[in-house]
C-alpha cells in the first residue's frame, strides 16, 4: 500500500503539515494545480494557454484583444484577475475546483446553461450577428469554421430486423476472416469474398454452406486477397476483383472453375464492381478515382477519371439506361455518371445517407443506399433522386463491408464481426388482405 502511495504521490516528508510551517510562509500549492502568473492584468496558466491564444488569434487575423480575451477565458480570469486557482473562496471552493466540477458559469462564455455536444452545428456555422455579440464565440467560429460533422438524420426511419445470420471467425467452411464483398446470383445464392482466406464461399438463401473455391496464390485458379464479387446473371459466372498486390479481375464459372483473368496492367485500386445487362464489367477505383469498363474478354471499352466529383467511392451499380451509380463514403451520397464519364446528378446527401457503404437497384428499379452510421440504414430513392422510404436496423452493427440485394426484397449485409445478416426491407402483406 505504501509503495502504491509513493508511486502515485511521491514521498511525503513527516512534519510538513500546515502546523509545521513558519507563520510567514503559505502552504504549498496542491499537486497538479497549475501555477499562475499575471499578463496584462489577467491570470494566465504557465502551460502555454497564453501562447495558444496568441497563435490562434494571430492565425485568424484577430487583434490583441482577441488574444487577451481568449487567455482570460481559458485561465479563469473572469472570476477574478487576482485570485489564484488554489485560493479558496468564501464557501471553501477554489477556482480550479469550480471549473473542474462545472459549478461556475463564468467558464461557459457567460451562459447559464451547460455546454454539450448535442448541438454540433454550433461549431460548424458561425453565430448570427444579430443574436450573439460574444467576441470569444466569434473568434471560435472563425477558427473552427471549416470543421463539420454529418448532420443528424431529419427523417423518421421504419425499424427492420434480420431474419437470418451466419458465419464466424475462422478458416473452416462458413467461417471468415474478412468478408469484404458479397453478391447474389439469379438463384438467390449468396457469394462471399473471404479476403484474408483467399477464397470465395457460396451459400444458399438461408445461409447454408454449398461450396467454395480458390486458394492463396498467383497461378490460374488461385486467389490473392479477393475483395469484391459480382455476377453475370444470365450465365452465373462469378467476377472477382483482387486488391494489391495483384489488383486484377478473375472470372470463374458458376461451379467455381477458373475461366480467365485480366486487368493487372491497368487496374490500381479496384474497389467496387458490377456487371450490366450486356455483360460489360464496370469497375470503380478508389484513390485514383477512376471508372473502367471491360468486356468479358478483358478488353477496355472505356475509362474515365472522376476525381472532381468523388472523394472515396466504394460501391457501384448500373441501370438499363447506361447510368453508373457510385456510392461515395466521404461525400455522404451517390454520384451518377454516364458511360462516357459525364456527371449527371447526385442522390442523397449529408444527414440522409451518411457514410454509405454500398448501392443497389431492386426489382422495382429503385435505388437503395446502405450505410451503417449509428445503425444499419437503408434509404430508398427513385432513380432521379426522390426519397421513397427509409429504414434502420433495431440493433447496431460493427463496421460493414458490403451489401447485396436479393429478389425477394431482402438485403445481405457483410459485417466486420465475421457474420452476414439478411434483412427483409419489403413488408409482404398477409394473405387475404
């Protein structure tokens, strides 16, 4: 016990209490209480607050008054410019203790209410000049103006629950180490890219294991970090992208037999992949912000850069009108392009589709945007961007990798907790209604 006290507080010499001190000396300041000094008539901590205030006000072209005001607020000067932190007031509390327990409103910029993070917009937009003339708030708004966070959802979402989940961590059948990509074929079979196990696993619509293919390597029939999958629906062929170091595309038939591979000489960071109704393979690349369109043999049909419009693309789907829908995680929306690379429109936005992880088109031609900001959310739009409905899960999930749509109104979610979840987002009315 003594050793623990010594390690925490240091050695205490006997007989150094208040009674043992000479009458002309004051007791030492409490441990960890900051020492104070006087600067321009205001108390300033000796820990850099005055220099911080000067730097901040200087960086925002403020005057010396801004520096003085900020130093005063940070150091507690509004209580008393001549009262040290460790000096007690009439009720036995010092300034430091008032601040630390939040009992003094002088540290709340003159407001009697508590400051909290519940209204983040206070930091992302400056106060209106007609309602608040506090110079410190104006200075803070200048300094933190570029800072922004996703807005809170402004719509009420319907609740949805998953009716099936499967998978766990491991290397055996039905186990995953990183289920990075998921797709669904015409038979509603679920195809999963098990990235760190270097294989593809196939399950039926209820999550029962069927078969797997691939092993670690660079030869034909081998896989190296497969991260996304797509399906050629008429034939059932499975299209797989591999991330670095191979960054290429491989095609397997519906039984898992190797067909061909291509793209290693042109792809750099393949992230999202889909196949259109004519069998063309559309790949979106992150980091380089580029879209490349291949035919089934690997010939590049078209490519275009979209760095002016994308920040972090992670999912892609196309419609029958040759429009490409790309989910942009950092822009909180879906961007739509033509096959020629012309930007057409945006769907969703901050506060509605925060940090999307994928995008799909259902049987009704509606656009589904998935995100797992707070909950697992599905937001449904028409193809021109009109909101149709919005849903959210009743439970929270770990980070989610990818989503895929099934024909029966369900969505498959690949999660970082090594499981896949199947949610039903279309409510089928009971028979007879």
